[in-house]
C-alpha cells in the first residue's frame, strides 16, 4: 500500500515555468505575494529558485481576476522557450541611452496591441497605433514579442542614420494626393523646428497612451521575468540593457496607468549597480524575496496535500491542515520520520532538510527544498524495488532515503547554478574536491596556489555567491562550506590543517 502511494506521490516541479497550470493549486500566498497582488510593489528581487517566477506565473494565471480589477496584465517576455530579447545578443550593440528608447518603443508596441485587442479606439489610442505603424514598429499589427523587440531595435539603428527615418509625406499611388504623414519618434525633446516637421517625443507618446488607458478606466501591468536568461553569456550587454530598463522604469513612474513589474535576481542587480547607479536610490517600490521556515513548511505541506491518496491515508482535512503551523508540522511528520540522524543534539527532519539545502547565505530556496524531497521519493522507491522493507509505522520514508537524496541535489546545484552562472570560479572550486569543509585564507592559498591577497579576493567572491559561509573574525576568520555543496565535491567534514575549529558541533552552528 505504501509503495503505491509513494509511486503516485508528486511534489510538483522544481521550476515554476515547468508547472504553469498546476502552480495555482498549491501556491503559497505570502505577504510578499500580497504586496505584489495589491499593486504596492513593482520590482521583485530574489536569488535563483526563490520564487520570483512562481509569483510571475501566478499573476499570469489570474489574468481574469486582474481584469475584474480593471488591470490588463501582459507578459513582456516569453515565460518559456527562447526569450524575446535573446535576439539582441546576435545584433551589434547600441549605446545605453538608445537602449532606454528601445525599451520605451517596445512597451508602446505592447500597449498598442492591447488597444487593438480591447478595441480602445479613442483619439489618443488611434494616434499611438498610427504612429507606431507609420514608424514600421507594428507594420503588421499585433505580432510576437520577439518581432516587437526586433522592430524596436531596427528603429533605434535607423534613428542613428537620420536620412533613413526623416518625416515623410505618403502619397496615394492612384490619385497622387496626400494620404498621410509619417512622423519620427524622437528619444529627446524635439526643437520647435523638429516639431514643425512632425517629430514626436517618445515620452509624449507614452503620455498619450496613459491618457487613453485612464479614459478607458484601466491600468496595464507589463511583466518582465527571465531577464537572466535573455542576456546570458553577454555581461556587458546585460548590464547596459538592464540599467536602461530601470531608467525607463523611473521615467514611467510619472504615469499612473502604465506599470512595469520587473522580476530580477539579486546577484544580477548587484552586478549592474557595482560600478555605481545613482538612479538606484529612487527605486522604492521593491522587495527582496525570502522564505522563513514556516513559509517553507507551508509550501511543502500544500504540495503534499494535493495527493488525494496521501490525505486519505492519514484521514486529514486539507482545509484544517493549511490554516496553522502546528497542523502542518503534524501532517509533515505523518509522512516523514521525526529525525534523519538520531541524537538529542540532532535536528528534526524538516530542520535537517533546511540546513542541507541552504547555501552560504543561510537561506533555503524553495527550488532546492522541493528537489530534495522529490529525490527522497526516488530513493525510497529504489529501496523498495530492490526488496527493502517498507518504513516502520505510519511514515512513508526511511531516514536513509532523505540522506540518499542530497547528492543529486548537490550535483545539480553545483553544475547548473554555480558552474553555469559563475564560470569564473569553477577552476578554484574544482581544486577543492576531496578537501576539508572548513578553511582559512592560508589553507586555501596553499590549495589554490594563489597569493594571500588573491585568495582573499576569491573568498569574498565565493561568499557573495553563497558557496562559502564566512565565520569568525581575524585572526580566526574561517570559510565554511555548507552541506549543500559537500556531496558534489566529495568534501570531508572537518577543518583543514592549521585551522583552529571553534565550532562545538557543526549541526548546531549550521
């Protein structure tokens, strides 16, 4: 019976983009989510796997509810597949100032799509649509996000060659009479002479669009996620594009009907502001995602409760379980054993799961926690398939299944996050293979064959990306490797030679 329940058990996908339809059934409505839902927040920062895409996906799945609040929500980046902005990595770069104009043209194109779709055809809406069409930004009307990006980019390039984009008069080929005027969209305030020949400032066009939305009684939320993927492998382009995006965001703050909702990894935000970004202090409608232990427990239990056979086995009422932490803990410990490692100083199972999936920042991302429990399911099934007895009592999992789950989680985290996102540190991490878990600058300098100064720089970098946890102060400063990364590098618990380990118990300090 237990084997069948375990076979049927699902905790969902680790990555929100892979479970768009299912996510709504067990999405945890944290206070962070509520802030976004109310419209109080525009910029959502978070580490990889912290739940940014889950919030994004849930907003998109509740499009009808937002519409009932007179909010039109639009994805300004593809939620899956090739990012719309990926095409820019194949093109010659443009200056940061021009990139800001590109963003504004792109958002105007999305707003014009909404005007067409919802038949908003007042004078202002018609002007926006007509101007973009004449400028060849929407030559065929509504199109793919990728094509909108390409059209905006081509316009920016043509603007750098004024002869190709001068205002012109269109003549009817049959009668020879004037059929209309083609205006140039400018990225700075036009002079009197430029206005006389038909130039229009892009911010004025946005203001016209904002007024039309206001007259229609609606707002537009333009959602931007997966920006780390869009410019992957192009750090200079990424920095330029995202700095321009935030400048555009601040310019749009003057409009009450057009709102950007930007989902961005915290490390990328740090990278684009490291060299200084004076506009950063003006970005105030933001939040940084984090998950406390109670929220992570709720996340796991709500996913477990989606399994009917599990609920039936324990005779639980999901409506009762989800309302309180005590009920959630009780349900969790129906399914899992009380401890993974026995002993009065050892943590309970859920706390063990958290310490094994947190990085050097001491934070656990939902992605790694779900991955660990999913791997535990595979490990338990494997044990049953080779003839091992079912777990004792009411539990579905043996402690050993949870232990066996950590190595694959560790390998994925190391390979697909650290090595993939930070290739510059790979060589030095590989040199740590089979070494101890606790180091000083001196021990690392010896392993890496680097000077003390260079080793300190590398340690600072590895603390920033969460590989090391920094402990103590000079002269007893130490760098401790979290449990999350140990199996993948085959690390040996303990301190390197010459390091004075001041920890009484690793578990109590983790």
